């Protein structure tokens, strides 16, 4: 089963989300957290930090902590695509992804910080529920 890892960045009562490029096959056009595949033999927390850097051009300076695992499903929710290991970190200053200079910056078209009452659409329902629980 494929493993994925991502990081929820929280600044006060808002979290960072990035909109996936609509041209991508994997959840194109949906809002998500920076993250991606765990490579063979790679430690999952390291993968989360690596993917964050590759998609934002920012290294996390605050420690990450494990939040949980969610099933990664296709858009219809009918086919399991793997497991997403979700980590969190709290920052004093907002991190603004540099999509133009990030290694995988083309995977996203925009990023922003959103509170629990203003989460962007569309977003995977499982991820949305997970984030709402995290932000409480």
C-alpha cells in the first residue's frame, strides 16, 4: 500500500492550504496540505518535511508532531489509494510558499491561510474532517 506524508502548518487559528494544479491527475483543483509520496526506506516524518520543502521552497524550522493517519481515496471515495500520515507544526510567523522556485511548485496554483469557518472548497472530505478536528 502506498504511503504519503503531509504537514498541517498552523499559525494561531488558521492553517496553510494549497490548491492542487487542476491539470494534475491526483486531486487536481482541490485544496490540500503540502505533502506527497514516502520513498522506499524513507522515515515518514522525514518524508513529510521533504515534501513540504519540495512543494513550498521552505524548510520547517519548528518541530513537527504526528497527528494521525487518514485513508487516501480517489475522488469518488470508492478506491483506496494509500494512507496519508499527517503531521502538524505551529509557527510564530506565516510561511508563504514560493511556488515559482519550489522544486515541485507547479503542483499548486495558490496557497493561503484559512480558519475552521472558512476552509476553502473543494477539499477532500476526509481531510476536511481531520483538519476541523485538529483546529479545535
